[in-house]
């Protein structure tokens, strides 16, 4: 499990430690690590290099349009966590979900 964020590495690590999740994360790609952040694909392309999985096996779960565009443009199966209705504003190739439970239903 990796985190791809526009935040700094330090801020991300501090938050993960505060909510006791740091031991569940294998890698972080932060805004510090890339030249072009989201909505460009560079963050997700770098994240894909941090794992031994092939592109078809990697799933991105995003909470923003910019992040979803970044992931889908990198060629990843992409889900967008949103509570609003998705009409024409969702990037092509992005599947909206309402919850992580909904995500698990879609994946398994």
C-alpha cells in the first residue's frame, strides 16, 4: 500500500504516525519527489516504480479530480471517492465510488 500525495513527505509521515497508520504503508510519493505534481501523471508513474506489481494490478483510489486525472493518465485503474453526483465532470476512465466498502465490492 502506497500513498501518492501533493503534501510534503514530512507532513504525510507526521499524520500517518498520529493516526497510527505508518506501519501499514509501504511507500510514500510526495510533492517533494516530483517535478510535476497532480494532475500530471508523474507522481503515479513514480509510485508504480516503488512496487513490484505490474500496471494492471495497481489500483489508485483518489479523493480529488486532479488526483484521479493523474492516476488515469498514468494508465492505472482509478477510482474517485466522491459523495456528489458524477455527470460530465469526472475524467474519462475514472470510476466514482461512494465509500471504501463500495470499492471492495467493485474490486472483489
